[in-house]
C-alpha cells in the first residue's frame, strides 16, 4: 500500500480503481484533480453507456478556458439521463 492509498478513503480508492478498470485512455490518480475538467467522466460514462457522449462537443485536455471544463461536466450530467445517441 503506497502513501496515496493511506491518505484516501476506502470509497475514493474503490471509485478510482473502478474508473481505471473501465479501460479509458486516461488514468485516474487523484479524484479531485483528475475529474475536475470532466473529460475523464465523459470517458467513463461512454464506457458504461456507449454512444451517450457527443464526442464532437467534448473539449480534451489541456483546457485553457475554465468554462470548457464546466461544459464537459454539464455534458456528463445531461447525458447520464439520456438514451444512447443513434448514429
């Protein structure tokens, strides 16, 4: 067990391990920092509910404008209740 695991809660470690087990392109080390821009949440939601994220509207890191981070987070929130897109 490393120092990072000792300082985080069991729930945080479990969620971080689950996020990393989804097979996303990005790797989650710190929930607070890594999920802040919403991009990793978009990836996770797309793995759980394929086809629900409109990738042409997602802004990939690094993001210079803070409102782009909020757009990604809002997209995750809105897409989580929507049926998958028909392409």
